[in-house]
């Protein structure tokens, strides 16, 4: 399975509804999810650098449970209300592995979300009940560019 590093734009037929938390899919099938808060159309728009990306990879311990799905949905909903939140995207492989990338305007926004009391409780439960492992990486995005057939976009030229 390959993970790609810029704003993920999967082929249209493979995009699921912009919901978060794991979604059931056959083993090995990757389910894509995205929601960019700055988008005003049906397709995601590019974010204007600089901004931050929080990259989270998780592996569930055992089967996905209803309480995990509920908590994941609650965290996604609560996260969208955080100051500085720009959007998120991710993918699930149907075998308990998820990749989520959450975008924030600044480092302070990330710290505020990390310290949210409901989020702290979700983190505790994740370690205690649901996750075999996880990794969190925080990166400042200085430049972003992509290719879509018939269109070229390079945000770095718009500084």
C-alpha cells in the first residue's frame, strides 16, 4: 500500500463521503476521505501555504468496535470546530489501518486541539482500548503543488 504526500486527490469513483473514522471496506480496499474547510465547491481546493499538517497513522488492536466508531466520529466533528482548523483527509485499508492528515493554520491551533479535554479523553481511551500503535507527525507545509489532467496548480507561485 502506498501513501502519497500532498493533498490526496484519488480517482472520483474511489472517494467515499467526507466522513471520518474507519469505514467498513473489504480487506485490502482503500477508502479515501476528505473534507477541506476552505472548499466551497464539490471538489477540494488547495490550501495557501504556509500551513501545518498533522499526519496520524493508526493500527487498531483487534476489531473495530461501535464505541471506537462513535468516538472517531465525535472527534472529527469536534475537530472541525477548532480555531485554525483548515480541513482533513485520510484513508483506511479495511484491515484496521488508517492514515489521517489534518490541516491547521498555525502551531497554536494544533496545541489547543491537543489540550482539548474531550480529545484528551479520546487519546487515553485510544491507548487503553483501541490502538495497537499510532504515530503522529507535525509538519509545516511551505509549498504545495499538484497535477490534474488539464490543469496545473502551484500554490508556491501565489505567495
